[in-house]
C-alpha cells in the first residue's frame, strides 16, 4: 500500500532529524572559551583621574570578544572574579551614583558574559555593592564553597552551557583566604569551605547527574601557595585540586595576578589546560576545545593562548553605550570637595612627619577609640597644593581602597613593626658609610627611589618614638611614651587601627614583622569600618566645606631619626634628585 505524501514527508523529516542528531553527536564540535580575570574596574579605555589611555580595559576587550564571535557561534565568555573593586569608576558607582544602572553589571552584560565567579574583592566591596551587581547581571555569578550556617548555598555552585549539543559545566570556587582576609563583619554569616573537598564532591555530580561532556573550573584562587587558612588550606589551590580531584578539562583562574597558559596532568594522569588571563584586562585567555562525541561519551582535546589586549582599539559601541557613566565619573573626579589649609605632601615621608600621613593618622585615630595608628604612604603624586581639594586629589594621595580595621597589638609587636620597617629603608651609618637611605635609580624617571616599595614604610601615631640610625637593625627604635604622656608598656595590648592590607595582605609588613599568620591576626580583630579610608577623608572635607572652613591637618611630629646632626648630613646627599614614587 502506498503511503500518502504527507506521511512520506513526516517519515523522511524524522529520519533526517535522527540522522542529523546522530551525526552531530558523533562529530567533533569546536568550542572557543574566552576569559578575563581581576579586571578591578578597568572598564573605560582611559583613566578618569588623568585622562591617560589604559593599557588594558574592558573597552578594548569588547573589540576582541566581538572579533571572536564573528562567524563563530560556539564562543563562551567567562570571568574569574574581582570585578567590583579597584578603580574610580567603581568607587563612584558605589558611593556617589544612585541614578544610573549598576556600571559593572552594565559593562559585563554588554560583553555578553556567560558566567563569572565571586572574587575576594567582590566580597570585600560589601553586601550592598555585590547585591546591586547580582540584581542587575544577566548571567550567573557562581561560587560552590560559600555557604550560610544552615549549609544553604550563597550563590549557584555551577551552571550548564550548551553549544551544538555539547554540555559544558562550569564550577565556581573562591579562595579560602576570604576566611581571614575579609573582616568578619563584612563576611556576615557566610562561611567558606575547603575548595578541594568542594570540587571533589561536585565534579562527579556534574558528570553523572548533569551528564556534562566538558567540565570547566572557574576559580578565583591562584596557582599554588600563598597564605594558609585556619583549616590549613592554601590561598591558591589550582595545583592542590589537580593533585586530588580528577575530571576537569579546563581550569580558568585568577587572583594571583600572574598570567599563565599551560597543561598539567591531574591525579589520574589526564591532561588539563590551565589559563590565567592576568589582571586589569591587559590580556585575555583563549582556549580552543575540540569535543569528539561518541557512544561512550565525549573526549576533549584543548589548546590555549594568552592574547595581548593592549594593542586593541576600544570598541566604539561599547564606549558609546557607557558614555553617560564615563562623563559622570570624570565630572566626579574633577569636582572640588573642600579646601585644604596646607599643602598635602608626601615626598619626605621616609625621614619626617608629612601632612598626607598626618591626615590618614588623624582619621584612623578617631576609629574605635584607637590608642595607636599604623599607616604607610601609597601615593601616585608627591604633593597637592593648599586650596581647593578635588576628588581626584584624594585618589592620587591614597590610591588603594582600604578599609580601617581595629586590632589588638601588644606594645612589643608595635615596636617590632617599626624596627622591621626601618630595616627596609635605612643603612646603619658610621665611619665609612656612604648612605643612610637604601636607594636605587628608577630606570624610567632616572630619579633615586627607595629600594623597597614605599607602602612598606610604616609610621605610627599615638606613641612618641625615635629611630637611631647608628645602631644595628632590630635595635634602633626607642618608644619614649604614649603621646598622651602615659607609660608605654611592651606587654600591654593596644587598640590599633590599621588598614585591610596590613591586616591580611600577601606582603603585609605587619605580619612579616610580628611573625603572626593571617589566621592569628584574625583573633586580634575588633571591628572594621563600613567604608574605606578615602570616604571618611572626603566626608571630612565636604563637611568643612558646608560651613566654609578649610581642613586643618593635625600635626603629630611624634617621631624622628637620630642623631639629628648625623642624619641631616646624610640626608643632604641622599635626597638630591630623590623621589618617593617608583614609576612602573
């Protein structure tokens, strides 16, 4: 019996579909995986503080990702975290902009991001900031090892992305160092679990329950080493996961700011591609995954590369779409927030009190009834004249988004910090000694600059002390008394205000000097400020401006180098053509 034309057509169509699906399932599918990490707010092509072109930016990355998508439907874009802190555009969006949409969410939505992982600086930005970002994004923000006390997940642990019938599972993990690097009152109820054990649990779930053909790790945690969490886990876990957890095909990671592209064997000897794009959108990671589908499952081969974004031209459409935000930020940076009664200068910070550090100390001493304040110079300019004080001036004089943290330090630990810091910057002088300051020539500027970063030079307020440069390292600092005249006690614990970097930074002079681990420092924690140091200083200028008063800086003059005549003789030579800032 002859079938009707309609039935013939339906059968033929079904056979074609079945053949196509079978063919697709048994043919190779090529997927292009593109990644950024640690962009830290480098959204606009130019720096809104001085108008200079940034080496890397999301505006430049937009040009690259569009070229990748041109004619290729199998492109996946992932970001490995630290999106919400690090630039004036993000600072403006968080503290001074309440009309436009969330800027970083708008930028990453424009870029067509498929998934991102929570970074430590995203958490440190505070719940109001990351909640606003999460409400506005059109892609999942992942993290499998952040939970509430009842074991509920704070964020989705993973997402599934499908390309041409291939299921790609992306698992997000954050560094366990958030356990001690982010103050408890910023973490709230959130707890971080061991990323190795978390990965060990989830990879089989992704393969067996979700039937994933490709498993991608999206980690905000570096290659290896770093600080040690209270449970003994390392800050940077990529190598640890490879050593203990099989099943990943690709790991995209960040956090340690070291660009890498290499293949390594996991604990079962299978090859895994590791890619870290590095920071500030100066490079992108690009991986090509060839997925061969078969009746026994998928086999995945991969190659990877790092792509230089610094030579890309900014995407004009991306720039145009964000022009309103950009113009607002430039206007904000150029706005006069108040008036300074004296010049704010920092160049002489290595040998005497300077007004910028006095300004920071006076702010820190008002936090939580501090008895002692510790801070270091972190400028990008050496002086701002007396008179009108602009927002951009604050960012140039104090470049990092550090919060104030109150901790308990013993008198002997405070002395140890000052001794260690002095050892980084001064020679022991005597007969035949050529220099007091440990200097080198900056290859860019030709100026004499400190051998060590100026951010390692700590000064204190709340105590009166001298540094005798004729004595050997470790025996130079003499703490005369508390600045209020009370006796200084080496065994007593003092409420000390520091910043979040000194509290937990990888290269924290405070931790190196005292020998404390970051986990031990956590036990000394008292409280952290709800906003960063710059916010409090800007507020001080704004409040004074309301009553038409200039800001007067408390002058401490509580420390000095001795013997003074000897010091003056050396400084007359060492400070010729000297500049505190190293040009990078």
